C-alpha cells in the first residue's frame, strides 16, 4: 500500500490492526485544515496548524498530531482561543524580540517566531525571541529543525498548563515543559533533540487512553499521589511525574522560570499564569563563533563516531536524536499515517458538529 491509495480500514503488511484508518499525509492535512477552518480559522493559518499536526504524525509523534483537533475545538468552546488572531512583534531590543500571539493558535505564532529569530541570528550571530499569549504550539522539535535546515543551531522550550507533580509532590504544579535543540549538519540531516520534562507527554496518554491501554509504572500517579498505570487516573485529577526524578523536576522548574516568567506568560503554578505556552526560542549562527567548515566537520565526525560505536546487547545500532523520526517519516510518507479508530471517530464527530465533511 502506498500513501496515495491508503483508505480508512485498509491495512499495510505488518501495519496497524484491521479497522485502523490509514491515510496519506495530504488527505489528513486536508481534513485537519477543514476542521480548523470550521473552527473559524482563516485558510492560511488553518493550513499552518494542519501541516504542523500532520508533520508530528509523520514523525511518529501521534500525541502531537491530529488527535489534538478535538482539544483545539474545546479551546474555542471555552473562549481560550481566538481562531483568527495573528501574531505580532510587540517589543524588540538588539538581538531580542517579543512576540504576542494575541490568543491565537500556537503554530502560526511559533512559525512567526522562527522567521524573526532567524533574521536576528543572521544580523547579530545570535537571536532570542519569546512568545506569549498563544495556544499549544505543537511538537517543538519542528521549529528547531526548521532553523537547523537553514544552518542555524536552535534551542527552544516552553511552559504549559499544570499537569506534572513536583518531585515528591502529590498534585499538578508544573507543565510538561518540553525542551528541544536542533543542530545543523551541512548536507546531512540535522540532529534534533526533543523531549518533555515529564516522564511521558500528556498527548501520549491520550493515545493510550484512546486505545484502552495502560502505561508503564513510574509515569503517572492518581489524585491522591499514589502510583498508577491507568491513564484514566490522570484525567480524574491525577498527575504526570517528572522524568528522572529530581533531575527532570529541576529542568522543568528552569523552563517555568525561563519560559513562563521570561515570556510574560508567568509560571503555570501561579494564579497569574496565562493559558497556553510561554516560549523561548534561541538561534545561533555557528560562523559567528567558529569557522563554519570546522563546526560542521565536528558535528559530522561526532555523529559518525557515535553511530559507528558498538551497540549494546539487544540493540541493533546506535542512533542519534532525530534518526527514529526520520525513519518513521520516510515510512509513513509511503505507507500512510495510521489513525487509531477512536481518534478517527472523534474527528468524524467533530466534523459533523462543525458541518465539515471529512470523508
């Protein structure tokens, strides 16, 4: 099966279970765009959101893909999103800028920030842009990858609404607070680091919950602070746990104080927290610090050394961050994107409610 002839219910050899819709990326993008327009989003912004969500699906991060569309609809229903809002620069000084998302969708605001920070890095050798007052920006690895493809090293993090208990705590006080970095590698694929400071991304719980499954121990706890493996316990008032105990907790606090506070969205544990993601995006132009060829040579040599190092028992190879996503993207671009049956039904129901035909 190829991406062109994939249809709901079809099954590729070795692919998802029978009954799981498998859709080509362009069709899924069309569906997501139609839903976003149905929520009152202008066409160009709707396409930006849709392409970002589907890019996450293509990379294998289904937790940040089209499963988010019903959640975005809730934002509109609750008055937390302004679908037609466009981001703007509201302050700038030297190599820095502040972007206000004006309550709109996070992806257009983050893409706008990418353009601004790339421009600053080109002029000054480094640039820093914060983004406030926007909704969920999606998979942040996408944005540092865009910078790396331009030859810029990028670092990004953002805070989010409380979902994670502090180390030793029993209730939600911190966001999942992801961190990402993109390292250019010349004519080779960039190295992309992207992870939540929570032991598991909330969106991955959505995927498991939709499939009726359980999660590994050590990822979540129930409302009383007891260990749990049932995703329902999280949605009944429980919390995620920080990865690596006190280490992930420390990094999450950093993201709150140099994300939420620095952006003006405020730390999520405080009453003044502004719903959405408080973003910091940094871009570095390597040639401003060392000769470009020398830098890229170091990156390539280090990548080769790591990939050629002997694997441990049970592992087939050593990979670099970003390698698994590229492999998944190459496969799904050809075979199509599996959409869990529960997610597909939720999308159909949302389309019906919005008066948008998705089939």
